[in-house]
C-alpha cells in the first residue's frame, strides 16, 4: 500500500490534527464556577477561538468547561467570563496564560460579595461586583 493512497498509515493510527498530537501540544484546561447566590447566575466565557455559550447556573449548582491552551512554548489564550445576576454584572479574566501558568485548573465561587477563587479549599476574594 502506498503512503499516499487512501487513508495514510499516520491517519489510520490517529496522528491527525485532532488526535493525540493535538492533545499533547494543546492540552485542555478546566474552569469550574460555583453559584453561591440565591438566584440564577448568567455567564458567558470565551477566548479568541472558543466559546462556552450562554449558560445559566442555578443557585447551589456548578458549571465547568474546558478549553485548549497552547502548551509548552506559548501560554495563551486569555479566557474572559461575563457574569450577570440581578442588577450586577461584570467581565473578568478567568484564565491568563502568564498569571495561571502553574495551575492545572481554576475553581471560582460566586456570591453576593464578589467572585472568589478556591485554592486547595481556601477561598480568597478575586474580584468584587461592580
């Protein structure tokens, strides 16, 4: 069988752009958001090339999503989240390649005082509502 005929051996073994090679050089990064408000929380998170879509997190529930980072040599992309509940709203940087370069995932908790980051079970205020 010729290397150029039909599916190449490399394609048959999963060496495609969407296969294991992509997973090595563009691994997934997870963000988890808890709604600790007493009302629903509307969110939309996005980077240059990925979008979580509009989501509504009910009180006491969580939502998580994953996006691809660029891997070892480049730190990006930046992920922004827009959040709204009642009269309050804000946009914040949920993932920054430089700031979060040593993290394997991020866990945010949202309450009426602001957004907190959960690091090893310890909550610290990340940003206040505007």
